[in-house]
């Protein structure tokens, strides 16, 4: 405890009051100094922190200026009035922010914060799909590299996938790379979906038998599943939607007990907002999201590392696919 600044603790007391339900006092004592330093660095560098819903509560509630799902982060990135954006999330989210803000500095605190979906497909794979299905439009999930987005007609997120697919007015659509998201959207639309074999390493672990077990153990529980979960899990859940849609559902319906079949920090972050709701686990950790910490956010602001850059040869086409999505 010798290095912990009592000034930082005192300054962050109000903030701590918000998160005390999910962060024990000894942990906050460790976080307070970095929180304090980050708040000051943001002011002095004219920087903002955009944080995804899967970031840990000390980041999400402690230092973020804008929080949300992938769709909201992409939308808000277009409105940011700061010189520097620190993206507390994974690499594809930082690339999307950079695509939409070519003139701003976009930093990702750990370059290795990847995504199993983004890693499941290359630009060459998309070109081969186009050859195999000539004339069929390509929708890529935002959880892809810029090179893959550059091959797409339009992007989507879990929050707007059905709308995007139906906006194309086509009988068939290629939807890449998440097989389960594609199958879950196919169940809601008449458009025929051609999928890829990518999976989210976090959501693919949930099973229908997990859902049944939860209902047996907690008969009054409301079960929410992210659409990256396998279709049989989504079919047995009470609701499925993006991380923001799950959070909104809890806020509006206030179920007494809830399970979020998604990444672990999501429950902590939503629990802070709704102390009257009991959150039951299981959940699964995303190792990529967890690479982002207060320490490396602070380091990013202090040193300007790691700056996200985009190959100009692919930026224009990739930006078009993202902007087309945002226009819907
Ligand atoms: P959302 O767009 O629902 O926030 O999902 C992003 C993600 O990576 C889920 O695993
Ligand atoms: Fe990618 Fe899954 Fe992690 Fe989301 S939770 S960033 S889809 S690996």
C-alpha cells in the first residue's frame, strides 16, 4: 500500500461510490492512482476514451467518456471532438474508429487485442466467395480487418445485422464471418444467407444444456444471449441482442434475476447501473478484451502508443462499407 496516493483515492471517492458493488475497496485502492492520472492526461492531451461494454468496470465506469456496443462506438467515433481517441476495446474497433477519423490520432493500448472472428477470414477468402457466388452482395461483420471490410459491399454489427441484410433488397446475401450470427439472422428474415465458418471463441462455448441447467437451478431467471452464441442457445434464451440491446433490456424490464450469456465484464457493468437486479453467472472471458488495462491506457496517453494506421490503398473502400452501414 506504500505507493498508493491518498490524494488519488480521495479524488476518486465519488467515482468509487458508483462501482463499489463490483469492485472491492482494496482493488480500487490499486486502481485509483491510474484513474486519477488518466483523467488528467485526457484533459491535458485533449483525448477521449471510447470503451466497449466488455471492458472491466474500472475502465468502463472509471475513465471512459463514451461506452457502448460496436455500433454505438462506430457512430460516436464520427462525432468525437478531440485530437486523440483511445480505443479501449479490440483492434478492429480501433481500426473502425480510425477509418471514420482519418485526421485524428487513434490509439490502442495493446496491439495484440485481437478477435477470433476477425482472425477467421482474409480478404482473399472474400474474393473467393464472390467468385463462387457471382453477383451476391457481401455483408461483413465489423469484427473483421480493414482489408476484409474493403472487399465488402456493406458492414453490419450485431445491433443492426437484420436491417443491413434486408436493406440490400437481394434474395441472397453473403454474410461473413460469424456462422452463428448468420444463422441467427437467417432465422429472422426471408433473405437467404450464405455464411462463413468463423466463430467467437467466447460465445461458442455456451450450450443449450447450460441454458436448461440455469432454468433448473433458477426457475425465475431471465436469460439473455448475444447473437454470436450458437442458434440452439439463442432459441432457448428469452432474448437475444447486441451488448447494448441486452443492457437496454435489463434497464427497461428490470427482471429480478438475469443471466447474460456473453463476456463476463458485461454483467459487472450493467449491475452497476441496476442494483435491484441480481446477476447470475456463468459468463466467459474474452482474453483479447482483457488485454486492455488502466495501466496500458495510461501508458498510451503518456507515450502516444500504439497508433493505429490504415493502408491508404484499402481505406477508401473499407470506409465506404462502414459509412454505408451507418447511413442505415
Ligand atoms: P456488440 O456489437 O454486441 O457490442 O458485440 C461486439 C463483440 O465483439 C461481441 O463479442
Ligand atoms: Fe471477438 Fe468474441 Fe472477443 Fe468479441 S468476445 S472481441 S467477438 S473474441
